C-alpha cells in the first residue's frame, strides 16, 4: 500500500512527509493520536479503534487495490486432521472478525 499511495502523491505532484515507519497499523493508529499526522489503514483495522481511541475515520478520495489475506501452513500438515480442523476454525473466526470490524468502521466513517 505504501508504494501505491506514494505513487498517487507523485502523479498529482503533491509532496508527503513520512513521519514514521511503524511495525503495524496498531502502532501507527496510536501514533496519530499524539500528532497531527494521518495514516492510511484498512477499514477493518481502523474500525477496531473507533471506540477506544480519539480517531476519525473517513474514506480515501481515491481507490486502492483490493488486498487478500491467506492462511499459510507447512505442506506436511496438509492432511493432518487436527491441523485441518484448526485451519477451518481459524478461517471462520478471521472471516467473522473481518466482517464485524469492517462493518463497525463503515458505520463510523459515513
């Protein structure tokens, strides 16, 4: 995402000042609460913080490419029944979590 946003700034001949590089969206969101900076974050992540931190969520004035999430595992566990069960449960929980946090963020940025 960093390069895509940077490319958009460059295309529109706008400068941006990168204040910090953080290891996660969580730390970036916590950082903006202490500065006048902005952060570009996925809605399903930002939505988790709307009731916990003094942030405002607004849609971007441009489209970003869709990104996907993947579960990864070592191939030796591909047919392991316990591992398959855990993957199935993880997928269901992640899917539910993404939908819930996306919906919360969507409601709060309108």
